[in-house]
C-alpha cells in the first residue's frame, strides 16, 4: 500500500509539472502567457540544487500567490547571504519545501518500517518541510567560513600592494584579477562594480559588510570607512588590520583544537578505553580464572 501511495504521489507531481509546462510555455506569441526562464544553476552550485532545480522551475510559478510576507522577507535575505539569490527565488524555495515535505516521509516509509506509522510519517513530513531552510543555512555558513579563512591573506596582500604604491581600489582590482574564484573574490568584485556604478567607496564597503554580516568583516569595513572619512592613509590601517587578523586566526585555531579535544573524549571513553582494558586485563583475568 505504501509503495502504491508513493508511486501515486510521484505520478501526481509529474502530471502537475507537465500541466504547468503545457499551460505556461516559454513563448512570446500574442495572447499567450510568457514563462520567464531563469538561468540554470552554474557548476559551482551544489549538486543537489542543480538536480532538483528543473522540477522547482516548473512548480515555482504555482506558488507566487502564497501570502507569507514574513517568511518571504527572511528567505530573501537568507538566499542573498548564501549567494544563490541570482538563480533561486523564494518561490523556488517554497516549491522545494513542498517537494521535500512529500518526498522525505515517503522515502523514509519505504526504507524504515517505523515511519509507516501515521505519527512518524507526519513528523517526517514536518522535518522535510523545514529541510530546505536547513540546506540554505548550511550554504550560508560554508560561504561565511570560506570568507573568514580567505580574509587575513587578502588583507595581507592588499597591504603589500598599497605599500608598493597602488591606490586602494587598484589594489583590490589587482587582487581580484589574480585570485581564483571564491566568495571573497566575488564580494570584492561586487565592491568594485558598485563603485563603478557611482557609489562612494564607503557606501560600497558598507554594502559588502551588510551582505556578509560577519563580525570580522564588519570590524574591518568600519575601520576602513573611518579612515576614509578622516582622510588617513590606508596603508598603515591595512597593515594593522592584517596583523590583528593573523592573531585572531591563530586564536580561532587554538579554540578549534580545544573543542576537538573535548569532542574526542566521548568516543575515547566509549570505544577505545574498553578495548584497551580488555587487551590489558583480559589475559590476567583469564589466567586468574583458569590458571592452576
């Protein structure tokens, strides 16, 4: 019965997708509705997103009328911070929540018998509904971690370029041109584009801090904006910031090492200590029990 139900739901989703594609074709003929096709996710996007995006593209137009203003505002900000807002909209995210709310409990019910209970099935449906939000949050955290790791080296390079005689914006442009693609490189390229479009350097840097919202980036931007407003030389400021970030990176590594030693304590006590005790005390105990 569960297998038939799952197959029926999958066929229903396929029928809905085909219906949307037939009713809303991507054409500009008069009298027909136009379905705007967004760019497909580039190879840098996660594999799961690239696989499920065609289905989301078909379901998303049906969810435009869903009135959920608070969630839409929150989801828009989350998609921007995860750097996927240029392809994935809130409607795509709602479609993804609908798909996972249906697919996750069905898959769990097919694999595990305990999820064939109505209560566990409903619990799995709720978990599947919130799964896309968790995936977007993981993308945002991963991106922020990459920016934090790359920032000290970038500030060091910018400090050297400025001390060598380049102007600050030219130093950023030189660093962007010679670096591999990454979150920090993309953000600094956006800063340059904002300045080319007419924004001041302070406004572009503040927008960078608002997009990322990492304490280290916010502190770095605030120091640069203050130096820019006071007319101070940017070279010594970059040098002091680079030194501070190196110290903070070392402190983060120390904290991560301390947390790792605490995390390894549980498997050490649960798995390693009993094995060591068996190897050491086992022969003595056997000799005591069976010895003559």
